[in-house]
């Protein structure tokens, strides 16, 4: 039986997947609500390498020598166990892996953020993450050590579960990412440096060089002037649709900076999930996906056998890109897969720097947040230069900087929950409050995709200027783990404090995190103190302490 890997993904997105898609009615793993508890084992070896996904040969950091990284696949309720070996050398670096969007209920130490829940995994050491697939849908994983994920250390994750829509074929992940030809740390050096005399609103990061769908896109190698090996027409991703069938696409923006606008020429897309939250379906020609966000969409096979169409994803003007348009080819049965499509793009009249209107995005399962949260925290986001002319972002006038040696969760488990001498850790201790509302004001001329770990946030309001107190869909507001906050706008989110831990809340633009746009939410510290934290967490810190004591850690950014 042809597997989804052999039949669809191998050579298209360069990752290994699960079982036959059509034999399981559109699911790579047959979902059974009673089967939760199966352990899904994965082995990751992380090391440096060289890859040319768009034809330009560059230095990367890879998992199992693959780009994108291997597909993680499980059923809702399964246990995912990932053994990570850090073989990064030349130079050696620590690492840690975050499992984006999963709540990590009862396992907050496996959220994968160094300085927060764990020490980095030291070079030549191994760490095993073990956590429950506590939500279902589409997501991804990535390094949370500096901006390593922008260098290639990321991959897709699918948690199969019940579906409120019908479809025939699960096409699998559509992994969309901007791409930089500079090695990731070289970009960080430019972002954190003082070269060029950057002034607001001059771009605060170099332009990305390309935009890719499932790790592929062509690049014009005549633009290369430094002698780097480059092959033009390296190839694009190819997808196969069947006439008369309904297909599920799992859109993932795994980029470092670029908001994406996704479409397929001539086809209407039906959005039915945002991040890990199923929503009431709505139709659109163009899907907006901020960094870290996911959207599950249906596309009907309206084409005829032999036809071909362009799939497009375009980086908006909210980011700086040398080649913003990514293309992939969509072929129907009997189409010539060596021929280029000849189709026309939809006209894009959507907001380039914002998600779809909240009135469109109502969850299928309604949850009504309290109108009287126990506490409200106002946060103002600003940016500016420090005394040494390095640019930083600030949340309530404080930028963030990690300390890899003292993970906050481990400190809190020992009763240490106050850090008056370390304001740069940006810890907000909410004590025993049962509900928390955040009112964010962005006083900066750039959008921020705000991501919260450990929760699906209620998105109560987003819009220009100050919040007027109104809530969109108050009985059933959108819930998700990333929401774009446009420039000079407000964003109001709320959570139920039902998941004890220390949870990051940050912009998901890699360079903005490097520049400190990040806080930590300490939730129910009394419960954290009662946690039985695995001994491997302490051993990982001892290994890191030994490595950092013998080697200089070149942490020039926030560390995350």
C-alpha cells in the first residue's frame, strides 16, 4: 500500500509521514477516541549541515539531516516521546525544542523554552521530551534557543482527532516559510548590532531572500555575486488534487518574520480551524497566516483532469523580502507535471498586516469567558535604542533577557518566585488569580504576532487605537494561541488560569524576540511548588553548567 510519505510528501516536502491517506479516509493515522495512550516515539539528531532548498547552498541546523524536519504525527490523547541528541558543533551551541500550541497540561517542564522551563540541552548530550497530545489539529515544533529555528530547526506536527467537516483526502502539511541565505546567527548579529545607524521605522532586520512552500522554491542565481554555489530552477513543490473530491490542507507559517497570504488560483478555500481550535467554516479566496499561526482549510477539486493551477503564498508589506512570492504547482489527474500552470492570481484586498475579522472566526465548541476577570494587566509595547545604540523592544518599559542557568519553573518549584534583582526576566506573577485579562497596546510601527504558551487565548478585541471596552462575540470569542497585533493598535486577550506553570507570552517574529519582545506569565505558583519535576531537568542543568563553565556562550540577543 502506497504510504502518504511515498505517494505525496517524499520529494514534495522532503519529510516522512504516516500511513495511506485515502485508505484511512483522509487521515494518516486512523483516529479512535478510545485509543488514546499510545506512545509515539521519535528520535531527533540535531547538527549543522549545508542545504540548498532553493538552489543557494547555505549553512543550516537540521534534524536528522532533513529540511523541513520530520513530521510528528499522533492521535489525540496519545503520548509523544522525542529523544533529542544535540550534536551541534563548529561552533557548539545549546538547543531546546518547543512543541508549538500544545498546552503541556501537567508537564510544563517539557514546553521546551530554555531559561524558562529547562536549561539548554548541552552539546553532545541527550534529552527526552514526553508529553500528551492534549489538543488536536495542525501545528509545528521548533527550536526556542535564540533564532535557531530560522536556520532550519523546525518541522510540522499533526494531531489527529474528530472532525466537524467532511473531506475525502488529507493532503498533509503545507509548510510555508520565509528563507534567509545568511546563516541564522549572522542575521541575529545584524539585528542586534549597531551597524548601519538604524532608525525607526527603517527595517530592523535584513530582507529575507526567498519564500518557500514545503521547503522548495526557485531562486535566480544570477543575483549571487559572492561565489556561493547556486543552482537556478531548483524546483518547486507539487500537489495533486482529484476532481470532484474535497481536500484538507494544513497551512503552517513557520517563518521568521513574514505574514503570509495563501491562495490557489481559481479555488475558494473554506477555513475550518485556526491554530488548534475548530471554527465554524467560512469561505475566502485568500487566507492570512501570521508567524506561528496555522489554518486548516478545505479545497474542492473543481478542476478537470489534465488541468494545473498555481498555489501561492505571498509575504506582505509588513515584512521585508527580496522575493516575497512562493509558488507551488497543483495538478489534477493526468496533468503534465512538467508543465507550468498558466493561471491568474486572485486580487488581494485583505489587510496586509492583520488577521481576518474576529466576527468571522467563531469556535465550533462555545466557551464564554467571564466578563469580570480576577485581574487585568495592561502592557504597552515600544521600541528604541539603549545606551550602546542597540535596538530593543520593551513591554512596559522593560526588555527581556534570558538566563540559561536558572530556569524560572525550577526556581518557582523551590519557592523562589520573586526576582527584584533580575527585572530583565520580565516575570509577571499572577498568584492564585483564576482569570487574567491582558490589554496590549502596540505603540510601534510594526505588527506583532503575539503567541502565548500553555493556553488558547480568548481573543476579545483587536483594532486601531485604544480599546473602547467592547468584546467581539462575547459569548463565544475566537480562541487561538497566536493573534496578530497590528501597528498602533490594541489587542485584548483573556485566559483561565487553569494550567500551573511559567508560560512565555511573546511576539513570534524571531528577530523581535531576539530584541526582547517577551514576558513570562507565572501561573499559580503555589501549585508549581507542589509539582514533582523529573530529575532529568536537574541533570540537564548540571550538563549545561559544565559546558557553559568551560566554554563562552555567545548570547548576543535575548537568548530566545
